[in-house]
């Protein structure tokens, strides 16, 4: 096993673990409960860590994490083509009517 990633919090560690699992890279989270003792030990030792199970998956896992870290955050809005409701750009379905937002996202990206 090799340590691949130190996360800022447990939620981020879980996201990284899920990304690795989708890439068929077995991994584990360590220090899940260590944040509660952050004052007792150095805070860097309390960060959740993601470790790959198989050493040969380390380089591929690094690539998955680099892609995750370099993906731009989209914070704009898009209007639903069915009902006109405003939705965050990262939604796939309209929160109001449930229609797909792919067409609206395509149009917005094509206009930019």
C-alpha cells in the first residue's frame, strides 16, 4: 500500500476514493476519525489520507487526482429549456421540472 493523497477533510477524501474506484483502483481511507484529536496531535497527522491498495496503481491514481484537482469549477447559471427556471450550471436536471439541461448547457458553451 502507498499513500496517494492527503485530503483537507473527510468529504474530499471520499470524493477522491470514489474517483479512484470508478477508475478500478482499489483504495482505502485512513485517519477517518483523527480530526477529533487535532489539538492533541499535529494537525497534518489528522488529515484523512487516501492510500492505494496495489502499489502498481500508484501512478494511475496520481493521474486521476491530477485530473480532479485541475478540473475547473463552473459557477454560472443556465435556464431550463422547458420551464425557464434558473439552475446552477453543474446541474444535469432542472430542479423545478426535472427536464434535462444538456441542450441549454450546449447552447451556453457554444455561445462562449
